């Protein structure tokens, strides 16, 4: 595929920006880090500590049944350079996703570069034009391969407010295994601009780990095919996440996502969203729901039990404690449309679930969170999905 000189200029500028910021020495050590925990109101005996950053999250592992999905997330800090790795494999859907990114803060500028790949051997969802409308229709067996490079530069305007700009190059190839026909091939060029507001952070209270705060991100995406003279679409992605303590170690987490197309230039290459899994609508398998626009609301209600109960082990002067036992109740609701027409029917999907978690702490700075959840879609024909997730968090110093 030929890419215009305008594209080449954009790529050179982004690459030079990332390389320059990585090579230049940084005189200040920036402490960052977040953990996947809940938030609580301190009791009188608790003393908040906010200066103990997460050194690494290595790894988060999730296995779900009966969907056969395996997911792993890994974060590691090397001084102020952060590496993030994600891996996802679905046995029954026969799909594989992986990505790695490198982030190097330099003053108020935060450049990063990421590489990702997707390989899929099952049914592809293809747009079908009927009159002036577009439907999402599954095709026969196919092979899909997508490789992407993501160049990103964020600027810290205020303490918790960031402007962000990313340029993504995606090499796309879809071919039918039934007929041998190439369904789609080309290079997608996507520029995303927007802002992020983030106050989420780790909070430590007397040997307990919590997360509190608010996160909001809004991005506008401009997608092209092969060159900037061939626009495909403009869309908007929004997500907000709130962690808070509502009463005496009763925690609530609210997540709201709204994604929709603003302008479609080429209906045959309309982008769509594949939903399902623990990170969006739980109880449904990965890519179980396909939509062109959607609104997702997820609620987690957590209650700590057995507050003063701890199980302690000691071996070779090393202390291990099992504590922070928590019950979880969840409710997800998804409103989506699988047709381009804004007046097309809106489909509702919802699920209920519950679970429990506990924390295993070793030497005061290594914490393994173990959680088991079960979620049931409130639709006929679906079986409950069980999620088993563990996250290891390493802190730079003891709690």
C-alpha cells in the first residue's frame, strides 16, 4: 500500500517526538501507579498514606468459564519508564490479541509508543447496505489479521487534567476461508484527540489497599483509509469511572461508556464495537454483541466483611496475611443499536452477578488480590459466566 507524503510527515514527527523525549535525561523521579481495589472511609485508628506508589502490577490474570477466555495484564516500572503488556486468548472463539506499550514521562509531556496485534479465525461481522441503512451481518469462516502502531503524546495542563493526541496505523487483512475472497484489505490511519481528567489513586489505610477518585476520558477519532484524502468516519468515545465509599466500608463503583459515530463517509467500511466480557458487559462472552453505537452502565457494590479477621502465616521470618474479605454485587445495562440509522430499534442487554474477593499480603508490600465472580445475562439462551481473577501488586515500601 502507498501512503502519501503527508502521512509520512506525520509519522516522522510523531516518532521523533517520542524518541527525543525518551533519550533526553530526566532529572526528577515521578512517582505514579494505580491498583485495582476499592475505596473506604478511614476509621479513627487509620492513618492515610499517599506517598507509597505501586512499583509494578505483575500480573493480572483472568480466566472465565465456560467462555474459555484467558486474559493477562502486566505492568512494570524501570525508574520512570513504564512498560504495559496485555494478552488475551479465547479458546472457543479462536482469537488472539496482544499489545505492548512504553510510556516515558518528561516534565508535563507524556510520550508513549505501543504495538498491538489481533488474529481471529471465526465469523467476521461485515456491514451490509440496504437502501440508505447499514446492517451488521455475520459472514462465513474467515481469517482476520490486524497489526497496529500507536504513537501518543499527552500534555499535563493541570494536576489532573491532560490533553492527548494519538496517531494509529493499522494494517488490516480479512479473507474468507469458504471462497478465498479478500473481504477487506488496507491501512487505516486514525488520529484521536481529546482530554482526560483523572483523580483515581491508591489509598493505604492501616494495611488495607483501596482506590478512590474519578476518571473521565473523551476522544474524537478521525479514520482514513490508505491516505488522508480518503476519509472513512468520525466518531466519539467517552468513558467515566467513579470509585467512592458511601458508608462505613460500603463501596460503590460506577462506570459509564458512550460510543457513537458522528459522520460516516464510507458505509461499506463502517466501524463497529464488539462487546462482552468482564471489562464491559459481564455474563456475555467476548464479542457476543456487535453494535454501531452504544451506552453502557455498570455498577459494582462492595461490602467488606470480617473486618478484624486475619489469617497469618510465618515461615523463615517472612509474614503472610490473608485479609480484606469483600462481597461484591454487580449490575450491568447495555443499550445498543446494530444499524446505522439513528431511528433504528434500540436493543437492551442486562446482567446480574455476585462474587467475593480477599487479599494476600506478604512482607507488607506484596499484595495478591484474588477474586471470583459469577454473572448471569437476563436473557433466555445464556448460561452464567464465572470469572476468576488475580492481581499481584508490588509496592516500593511496606504499608
